[in-house]
C-alpha cells in the first residue's frame, strides 16, 4: 500500500467549501503516479518501454467530502493483474482512519507503438505488491445508458483538457459531465466507463438522461423530476461513445 498525507486546499473546494469531486479524482490519480514513480515504474519507465496505462473505468463511493483545511490521508494499492488489465483501489481517510471515499478502478496497459494491449512487464509484477480489494458494493464496469435523454450542444476539446498522453484527461471528462447535473445534486457515487480517447479539437456531444427515484413525483405542468441518477454519455460527431458517466445522488 502507498499513501501520503495532505491538507484540503481552498483551491480544491467547491462552492460549499468542501473538496470537489474533480479534486478528489486528482488526488487519486496523483497518488497512483507517486506510487509508480517511487517504485521506478513511473512516466520515464513507461516511455522507455513504449507503454502507457489507460484508465478503463472508475467507481468512486463518497461517504463524506472533507472541508477546507482538513487533514486527510490519500492511499492506493493494486489488487490484481489479469492479462493486459490492472486493478487498483484508492481511499481517502480522515486522520482518525475513517474512510471518506473509496474507489475501484480498472486500467489497460497499451503498447504506444501500435496501441495494442500489452501484458505487464516483469518489473511491474515484481514491484507492485498486491492487496485484497476493499469490501464494498462494487458495480460492473459497463454502464447502461437509458433511453429518453436529450442531446445538447457539443464541447470542443481544448489544450487545457489534455494530459501528458496528449488526450483528454480522465478527470476532465467527469468535469464536463458534472456540468449537466441538476441544481443541488450531491454526488454519493461516480461511475465512469472510458471507451475511446478524445484528442485536441475533437467535439464531444453530451447525451444526458435523468433517472428519477421511486419516490419522485412528476407534476403535470413541469417536465423536471428529482433525479436519483444522472447518466451522461459523451459521444463523437459520428455517434461513437468516448465515455459514459453515471452520478448517483446522496
């Protein structure tokens, strides 16, 4: 297991003064980067081997969003290798050791020369210490996109959306999708299924579906409902899906 201590910065909070979901994703991604770097398996190693880890799916369960200036512990550990796939858990704890958030992820190792799946190297298998998966109600990787949604204006990929791999960063997709949540929607769970990489100047077309809860009441004169889940599919102009994102309300 790898972990580091942190303190929630003002720049990482949302309008409520608590850690934003985007900043939480950044903490988790940074933690895995630090872990790999400290094991000698970081960006330089991957570049030398012509390899890249591509995130295939997220599931993040949030128990509580920490407040500005609160001290926290960020941690991660791999749980399994299976062929070209690597599975990794993350956690955010308070200083008493309570889980604030947990996450389960699946990554795909690709050969950057031909972008075909590749098996982990001997060094990866030797240096990454596997640990049992955190016990939780983990969902399947694939996300079902319900019918009855609406298609909205496209989003053009800009330079600030890109990471070192020159495609849209995982967290940027989530940030785009989060903009379509109803007012007052507090996120208890995030799921994201990544299907295709988007590059500079690509146009992502949002398809948004609000899924009402069992106790929601739809008024005759009002089209809005209290959504328990919101699913956002970001598609290309050709209809191919880049990512499906599902938000569940607290």
